[in-house]
C-alpha cells in the first residue's frame, strides 16, 4: 500500500509560481510512474504531467512550457513546478502513483490563481 501526501498549494496571483510536492511512503517509489492530475469545479479530473520510473515525462498541452515535473527517488518525492500560472489552472491537484495496473492517489492540494 502506497500513501501519498501532497503539499505546496495555495493562493497565487496570475503570472506567479508555485511548487507542489508529493511525498510517498509504503512502496518502492523508484518503480512507480508518478503523475499530477487536477480537477476544477464542475470538470473531470485530468492529467497534468507524469514521469515514469525511467524519467520519461509527459505533459498536458495546456501546461507545456509552464510546468515541470521531476522526481527525487532518494526522498521518495515528486514535484510539480508551476510557473506563469493562469486563473484556469485553479483546481485541486492530486498526486498519483501507478505500476502494473495498481494505482494510488493522494488527497489533493488546492491551487487558486486569482488577483
């Protein structure tokens, strides 16, 4: 069983930056594909970015060039660096770990982009 705890969310003005962290425990972190997803009010949850165990990354078109996902296997942590934030980035951001058909989710952290 993998436990995931997100942190780093908050209120930021448009154009600002935030770094989200997701700390994992209970599994072999380095073997999991890690991802960040988000869900805005009234919308479906969507993939934001992911990084595989071999550090291949994938991004939603809407965040390419603005967000960067990275992982530190020594700290069992995945990060999402978000820059040039827009009001439409406002959502609850969830961390996900997946491997061999199994998946685990964190409880989410709120990101609000507003003036």
